[in-house]
C-alpha cells in the first residue's frame, strides 16, 4: 500500500482483468455498493490524430507524438461486469478517499484528465486522454482514472513496466501483469469454480482459451480430482 502500483496489482490479482482493461478503468466503471466493475473499453497507446500529425510534420520534427486512448474492448465477450470481494472492495474504497484528499492537497497543481473525441483510420470513435493541470480551464469532459499517482498523474501500462522489473529483480520472479491473470484463473479452478463462469469472468469468447491457456494442471487439481472421485464412488457403493 502507498505505491501507485498497489491498486493496479490488486485489481489484476482479484479480478483477472487484462492489463489494457485494468488501466482503462475509471471510477464510473466501479460500483462500490454492489462490488462490481464494468469493462466497456480498453486503453491503447497511439499516435495523435491526423490533424496533429500534420502540425508536427510542419514543424520539421521527426518523432511522432503519442498518447493514451480509450478504444473498444478486444472482443464482444470482453464487455462484461465482474464481481469482486471484500479485500478489493476495502482497497478501492480507501483509494477513492485518498484520491479525493490528494486532489484537495495539490489544489490547482493536481493533474486531471479530459477526453477528446477523435476518429481512427477505420472511422471508429476513440477518445484521447489529455492530462492537464486542474487550474487549466477546459470545455472537454473530465474522466477520473482509477490508476493514478498521488499528484493525479496517470499510471500507464508503460510506467507499470518499472514495477514489473522491480518484482523480477527483488523476488526473482518472471513477472508481468499477465501473470496475475494466469494466477487468478488457476486459483479459481483449483478452488472448484465453474469453468464456464471463469470464462465469462476473464472475457474469453472461447472456453478452450480458458482451459488450454490460463488453467494449468497443478498438484492441488490432481488431488482434488482424486478426492472428488473417492467421494462420488463412496456414495455409489453405500
């Protein structure tokens, strides 16, 4: 706790969200009362729109400016609502309160984010997330990101790579954010969760993806299968 990476790690472990889904969450997506979060978008890093690219080219700059965008989820099945338990609820509730306090603390120097509607190459709507200081007036709608630092700056999937490197170095684990998704699915299956529910929870369109990619055979699963068979066989012969 206290790190800007604490909440993203908690979300990944307790919900199994993809990294592009977790870092796209806004507080409007989270229902603390009913303990659910809604996945209706993902975040991607893209170059600015065509109008901005032309302006950059005119200045003679070779580099392409990029930013973070909200786009539609990976697949139709990725659009879903995921329930979460008390541990994540307490963490999110505390984080929401802390962010409100930090905004008051930093006042006009707090970083907020607004949305600018743009269109991609295929004509689909996408929304650029524009960071500005709170003192800057803007007519664009504000969006309250969940994954942010103390001063309001967005904690992106790029900045999370630092956290992954630290975990890898300190704990000697081959860790990335996807590891949390694997672990979430495996723990659920080991504990007896319905595979179809795990599929829905992870947002997979094909149950084979859940079974073959995210659920690995473990000693616990093997022992559980033996115990289940013994119990079933015992009921049949009694």
